[in-house]
C-alpha cells in the first residue's frame, strides 16, 4: 500500500514536469551522465540491476512564464536474469541553440566478470527532430535526424568506467546536398572509483575525457559524497564541454533519498551548458530538478 502511494506521488510529479511546453539539441543529455549514465553510454543500460524511472526539469528562471526549459524522461533496467540491459530516453528541450525533441532506445548485453562485476557492450538508436532553416526552400522545417551510438561499460564493486561514441551519425542535408546540421560526434572515456571514508560516508571521484574532431580535448572533474546512503553532495568542473558550442562551467548537485523507492536531485549549473553565450540571456545559470523512482529497489545505488 505504501509503495502504491509513493508511486502515485511520483507519477503525479512526472506529469507536472511534462505538462509544460518545451523543446534542444541532444547535447543537453551529455551533462546529466552523473545521475543518468546512459545519457552518454548505451552500455550502461541496466547497470542499476533493477528498473528505474527518472524525470528531469531544467529551467533558467522559476516563476517566469515561458522561460527556457528542458524536460527529459529516462527508463532503464535489466532483463533475462540480468544479462540484457534496456533503456529509453525522451527529450523535449527549448534551452539552447536549437529547439528539439527526441527519443532514443538502448540495448546492452552484459557479461559476468570476477567479483560480481559486469562488462557490457551496448548500442543506442533513435531520432532527433530539429527546426532547421533550409536555404534551398527559404523555410524553416522540422527535420528528423537519425541517431546512433555505441559503448562499452564496466562496473565493479569499487571501480566503474566506459568508452562510448554516443553520436556516431546525425546530420541533415538540404535538397542541394548542403549541410543543415552536423552532430558533434564526441568520443568519451569515463573512469571513477568508490572510496569508503568511514562506515557511513562514501566518496566517488570520477573523470570524463571527451574528444570532438577539430577541437581540443574536454575534461570533467567530478567528486560526490554520500552520507549514510541518505544525502549526496557533488561538485564538478567541466572544461571544453562536448556540445555544439564548447564552454567551461561549474555545477553542483544535491541528492536526497526520500525513501527506498524515491530520490530527489537538484543541480545548479553556473552557465547554461547548451547555449553559453551570455548576451542571449541576462541570467546565465540554470537549475535542474530530477525525480527518480525505483519500484523494486534491491540495494542502494550510487
């Protein structure tokens, strides 16, 4: 009965998040990987061992009507006795240079490794819809753009890491075969570990290195601390972000485990990651709220 009540609260909150009109490029997902690993690596699908649903709302100004915002919904979990991971992401964004919507599915096959670790290989496919100006027709049209990504992911008791190319394809041409849009096609390498500072305090440092053709490498330095499996605090610095426009910014997050099934996350970005040009918006920072629902949580997951 208690679980049904919690599920009702969560689904009501999700409907509230998704009831507002919104639409951005896929790069908005790349900044969510600390709480949503499949946003950069499809092989991470199912790594939590049980199905979970997350809904995020990113907004520049709360209380201002029609302010720029982004909404994402993610579902992932493992089937076939944990051998296959499945994931789904939906994006509806109006925060950056492009207004866009998208839907992406992930499948990962998971191999058992020593000490209960898992090694996964995964593939992701989907479609983004961007409103692009077509010079051959002198009109702005919604153009569907295919998306394909690949990844390898390892997760053990103390160490996790992965190699991924989340956007192998993704381009649009006009009728004269000129480029209207070309995805940034980053290559990403992630590594992190878990360190027990005390019986009830865990530190999770990690790093993400990204490389986009014709650009200098980007680096993310991350540190998160979980206290008593109840409160999580994190701070990250991103240098040369792997988006359409490269930028540097800080972001801080706080997570609270409300119950075994529900987790609330708040993230503050010092700059709008998808559109860092400060003169486009008079307030560069961005706020993000995420709710995660895990109906049958077997164990606490960081």
